[in-house]
C-alpha cells in the first residue's frame, strides 16, 4: 500500500515523464493502470486526480476519460461520469477502447437508475469485447442489470415468403352435396410475402422474494404482398385485405410461496384486433399456469385459459374458448427435448367456429452449434372436430400437420441480436375441400441471443 501511495503522490507531483534520480518514473500506460488500481482499492478521489494528470497531457486520451468517468461515478457525480464516458466513446479508436468506454457509460447509467439505457451500452460492450474473459464479464453485468430493471422491452421483426398467405384452399373444386363448384382464384392459396413487426413493453409494479406483479402492452402487425403469380391467379385480390393487427394490455402476477418448490402465475389480457383494415374482434382472456418441480435436468408446466371473443364483423361468430395444456422438457444426449399437449373447446353460435381441438407438439434443440448456427426442430399435429358444417351434413374434421427447422446464426449477431432463418411446412387435410391447405414458407427474422 505504501508503494501504491508513493506512486500516486509521484504522479500528482508531475512525475509522469521523468523523475529525479533514485525515484520511480511511470509511463502513461503504467499511470493508467495505477489509476485503475485506485478504483479497485475504492479510492476514486485518487483515481480522479491521476486521470486529470493524464488528461492534462492529452485531453483526448480515451483511457483517461474512462478512468475519470469511473472515478466520478463512484463519487456519485453521475451526469459528469456519463458525459466523460460519452467523450471516451467518441475518442475510442480500437475495439478494446470502445469496450471500456461502453462499460463506463453503462456503469454511469445504471448507478443513476437508468437501467434500460445501461443495458443498451452493455450490449455495445459485449459487441466490442476483445476476448472471452471480457465478454463473459460484460454478459454477467448485463444479466445483473436486466434482473434489477423493472422495465422490459421486446421487439420482433421478420420477413416470410410463403406459398399461402391467405390461408386459401389447395383444391380447385369444392363438392357440395354431390355438385362440383370451381373455387375462385382468391379462395385458393395465393403465394406472396409476409412482413411481421411487433413491440412489447411491461413494467414491474411490485415484487419481493415471494411474488412479482407486472403490467404491460403488446402491439403486432402483419402485412402482405402478392406474388406476380398470385396476381395473375386472382386479379381482383388486394394484399391489404389480408393485413392483420393486434393491440393488447395485460397484468400478470407470479407467486413464489416459500413452502412451494415451483411458482404459479396468472395473467389477465384485454385486446383488440383487425383484419383487412376493419375491426375483427375484441377479447378478454385469463391464463393460469403452474411450473412443476422435477429432479435433474427436467421441467414441466401445466396451464389453463379462458377467453371470450366479441366479433365485430359478425356477432354470431363470437366465441368462448377454453384451453388446457401441459409441457414437459428434459436434457437428452446432444440437446434438449420437449413435448406438449393442448386441448381446446370453442363454443360459438356459428357452426364454422364451434369446435373441439386436440394438439401435440415436439421440439428438439441441439446443444452444440452446427457451422456457427444453433439448430432447432419442431413438429406438431392438431385435430379439429366441427359437429356441424354448412358444406357437409356429417360435420367437418380437420387434421393439421406441421414440421419446421430453425437456425439461429449466432456468429452473425450484432449487440446480441442475431438473424434466425426458419423453414416451415404445414398441411391441413379436411373432409371439406375448401379447408384443405398447404403452405411452405421461409422466415427470416431477428432474435436476441441472450
């Protein structure tokens, strides 16, 4: 400690470039390390003086700007610390310098209670990390700040070329009571491109060791463009007629009683959606879920939901939806495997809406990347039974099958956001040809890698 104080004293007396015989002289790099030692020793006032000495020599020294930002942050002078970190970022010329400047800015923002801004700068620090050790430390800081931030933001974007953007039939002819009818072009599958955009925000209004309550809102939109082939098939079709948008608000509560091994949660959602630019429905939904405590690398969850839909286009299509579902996952050789089951009862005055459904799903995620991509596989099946149908006196039965593969290109990530490419194929078999569909599509979007 004496040597450390002697060094500091020497620096403050101007011994940066040279020193009397028998005394210790420090280079600017050594002086900067000494300042960092002062920060680590919780002597920010000493670190600030060392930074001033370096800045007197070179006002554009990015390392000295970072050091003074850290010192003033520890002294509670957050506005000045933020400004110095901003200046350091502007002067940084190398990846390591940008990494340190971003960390300093994140620390100043977090200490001032601006955790969302801090997360943004920590993403920049992660992007500029010079090695694995620095990357891991910035990741730990990011998770620490995120866990203490009451505000959460989410974004989604994707482009998906599809062979069936309108959910049209794969058949050309509908047999109705033994009489064939040729389906119009816009009743058949139309190819094109889908663009998806979503934004979500939620805020923690109450929390302690036993519970967490949040309020939030979600917005989403889907727009379409018809292919030249689709325009030839259905000249009168307008892609805007298939546009979909939804807005909802919610309140959620998660409880973690001390004598329970796994939490339970409840969520109330109110929403509105539109289709083709016109109001489609208003809805209210309540969901109740419970995680199950299992030993080893296993997880399970059961949930139930009740939703009431008020259709704005046709009142007779309003419905009450009851659902129950369960999901089980576990680690297996080479990755993680999960299975799901879902049952639904939809009650409505409209025979085209009223039905029961049973679905199964399976997902497998590879533990190790393949060629820099994290791969996932998905398969699903859903059976629907309609007691009555205007197209068949015996009712209607659908079986929808789906399979897909996704690749998260984590080596191409920027600030923690990586492109994800998915290939999905679905097919619906039905005893009513109008509802037989096929769709093959490629989706390209962005996803947070952490």
